[in-house]
C-alpha cells in the first residue's frame, strides 16, 4: 500500500487526462491539445482545452481548470477524498493513510454516510418487493407492465409498503442514527417530535450517479392518488436539477449512437430499455435544466424528446428550446398519439415504428409551430396567442444568429413580416438593453488588462515551457515587472518550489497555489503554446533581466530626486551596467 501523496502521484502517472475527460466530454484534436464544449458552462464554440503534455485542462470561458482530480471533483460534485478513492479504484492504486484537512475529511465522511444509508434503504425496498404479502401490489404492477425479473434486478427496483414506520424500524434495527436517515431524505421529522417514512405505498426507483452510487429515490403510486411521483428532497448528495434517470446505464449507448432520447418518467425509461432502446434517459418529474443538457452534450450530438400529446407537453417542448439552443445541442421532438406512452406505443406498433418516429422527428421549433397552427392558419387570434408564447422564449436565446433564424422561420410559418416580429421581440428585451453596453465596456477593459499584463504572461509562459530558465531569473528583481497579484503569487510559488526541489514538472505546481484566481490563471497558462522557441530562450532571459534592471534604476532615480549624491551614484551604476 502507498500513502495518500504517493497514491496521488501514482494515479497521475497511470491516468491519461484526455482519455478520462473524453468519457464525459466530446473532444477533438486541435494542434497539440484537445478541445470540446465545456461541461461547466453554456457555450457553442469550444473553449474547453485539455493538454495531454501537461495532463491538465482549462476552460477559457468559465476559467475552471486543473488536473484530473480537479475535473473529477467538479464534474461529479465530489470531495477530494472521494475523487482520490474513485480514481484509485479506476487505476488500481491502493491507498493507505488519510487526507489531513479536517473540513474536507468531515464533508467526505458525511457524504459517505448518506451513500451507505441509501444503499441500506435499497436493500430494505428490495426485500419489501419480494415479501409474500407486502410486495404483492408492486409485483402485480410490474407484471402488468411486462417488466422482466432481469430489469427489476438490474436497476434494483423495490417497494415501500404502505406503512408510516417500516423504514424507521429497519434502520433502528440496523443501529443507524435516524437524524442521518432524515438528512438522506428517507424519513421526515414530525412537528411534535419523532419521524415518519417519506415513501409509503410506492414503487421505488433508485437513482444512480455516474459512479454507480445511489444518490436518491423516486417513488410512484399504484393508484390515482397524488402526487403521482415523489422524489428524494435536496440533500448533500442529490440535486434534482443535475440528475437524469438512467444516464449511468445509457451514456455509452448515447455516445455510440450520437443521440439521447429523453422521456418523462421512470417507467417510460424502463419500458424502452425493455424493448432494446438503450440511448434513453428520463427526467425526474421536473423540467429539464441547463445542467441536464450540459451533461448530455458530452455524449450526444442531438437530443430527441418524447412528449405527451396534451397541451402541457407542447408547452414544455417550447420552454425547453432555449435551454438546448443556449447549450449548443440540437433538439427534435416526438409526440405520441393520444392516450399512449412509449411502452404502450411500442407494444402496439413495434420497435421499428418507434425508431421510425425518432428518425423522422422534426426540429423542436418546427414541431411546436406545427402543433400550434394546426387548423389555425387563417385564425388571427390564434396567431396572436402564438406570438405571446413564442416571443418571450426567443428573447431567452443567447445567440443572435440563432434568434434571427427562428424569427425568419416564424415569419414564414405565420405570414407576418420579419420587421414586425423584430419590433415585438425587442419589447421583451428591454430589461436586457444595458447588458450589451456592459459587455462592450467589459471587453475593452479586458483588452487593456491583457496589454498591461504583457510582462506577467511572458515571464510565466517562459517558466512553464522552459523551467530551467528559473535558475537564471530567480535572483533578479522580477517582481518589479509584474502588475497582476495572481501571477505574482504563481511565480513566487514557482521559484520557491524550484529553490527547494530543483527542476520539476510545471503542472505539479497547481496543488501548491493557495488562491482560486491563481489556480485559474495557471491552469490557463499551462495549455497555452510557448511564446518562445528554444533558440530564443537565452535572449528572452536577458531581456527580462535587463528590463527588470532598467525599471529598478528608474524607480531608484524617482526616489532619489532631491538627493544629488544618491542620484549621482545611481547614474554611475547605470553607466557601468550599460557598458
């Protein structure tokens, strides 16, 4: 076994950051690096860069960056100890010892306790399903829906008996603190003290993260009572807006086929899985979010949403359009015939017909207009109502080119001139009128800041690509050249590490930087190309040292004004240096 620090280094040696991140982000070769759409913020042009040489990543848009541990923690919302454990398992590295910072260790321990509680709860729900009498209603429902034992077992489906304290009794017998069970969202505290089971009389669907851990549960009633679906509330390990049901089992198929099929519920997902459709995910009874789409675009080139045929389904289709458009993932839509869900449709019409619907699905915007304008082509009031629905949605689009295309298409569909539509659209955008000015001003300020930081960036770039230059620059007055405090922190830390250890791999400095801003700046610098060729290094070192000396002389002259003797000494030193 190896220590935590040794294990970290061994994982870095064993891992290929391009291969690892490539499992979650679609990367393309660009020179010596790889680029893709950032999984952490919305963008249409790739600014997310992965350097195989440095084994680091950086996004030039949102500024997130670092090594494989940084990516794993950010993508999976994991703590550092969890990232260590996961990556150690992936690369077959055995760890001994522990991670020292107490707050990080405590946070990881709390999350681990919740995962263990959820795992125990899965066992309880599975046993209840197989119970001769208690599980009979749920088994009958699964039989009616033609779910096989294999599907039920693979996805660990269960049943919560219609009892107020069944799960509570189970955890008491397991000697588990009920306060922690409540934190996991499985039981609810009463106003007058005590607890009761959150899930009662419901089929249970465990929700898994991409690490195959149970983060929460969904429960479905067996009758017509409401709410039809009930989910685990927000907990330290579960946020509804981040998880899609079935992604843990579907992401490989989604990547292979380049398409993600999105359905509305757990049973829809299981039904399509049963019929051989593996590129499917389901929402958790909530609207799609940017985080959902952002994860999907790491695997898919397009999405197809299967909606209910009612008005609510059509409205949901339109509301999701800006999310997909702003995230840069194309989306098409399918509406099933009245009264049918994916399971019943495939049973009645066969898998081939459902696949045909998916392949022929129209773009989301066309689908919505077609649905809304059926038998309303000459209905002026209908067109007005349509505009009231569409224009606010178009105002949410971030990209003007896309907005222009939709306005043109809308004009063609409903026979209203584009300039009229633009006039109406602007009225929805008044609140955002100041943002363009802000952006322009910020852009100009950023440009001046880049010019101001010329010396900062060139010195940092030289040290990263030619670390041996540090021995020639470490004793010069380099600080006088810098204006950026974050880069000053980086270079100061660089020289400290160099003086203690000698030459080292530049990417190893990331873990030594204290401020978030410094880490962002450094991760960006690591993926940039060198500003110098090998033949130019000596000249660059001489120029930096000369520039530092000149600035020192200038600063000394300014300080010595009024002191003729001191000024003469400085000028004499300058003359000797110049000769």
